C-alpha cells in the first residue's frame, strides 16, 4: 500500500512540474473541479439521507417523533451541498 501511495505522489509531483503533461498546469480545469466537488457532496448527502429517511419513517410509524422533527432530520444532510455551493461562489 505504501509503495502505491509513494508512486502516486511521485507521479503527481512529476505532472505538476511539467514532466509528462509538458505544461505544468493543473490536472483538471477549475470548472471541472468545482463540478466534481459539488457532485460528490450531493452523492454524500443522498447516501446519508437514505439511512436517515428509513429511520424517520420507522420512528413516525411508531409515533415516537413528530413529523416536523422527521423532516428536519431528513433535510439536515442537504446542508453539505449548500456549503459546497457557498464555497463555489465565495
């Protein structure tokens, strides 16, 4: 594992210095990096909402929480995507 990480680090340094790419610029464009960051944040929020939604439905079926709290808990992971969008525009 350490050999693989060392190899990746050496390749990244060589590309950044202009070795294989020839220009020494970033690996991906700025817009593509922003889209990748926001997309991964949205995937992470969706993954979190999957488990939270199932738990909230179970708790609502047993009448142990109010619907307002259930909605709040379900929407809470979406703040991750909102923070990613704020970071994009700041």
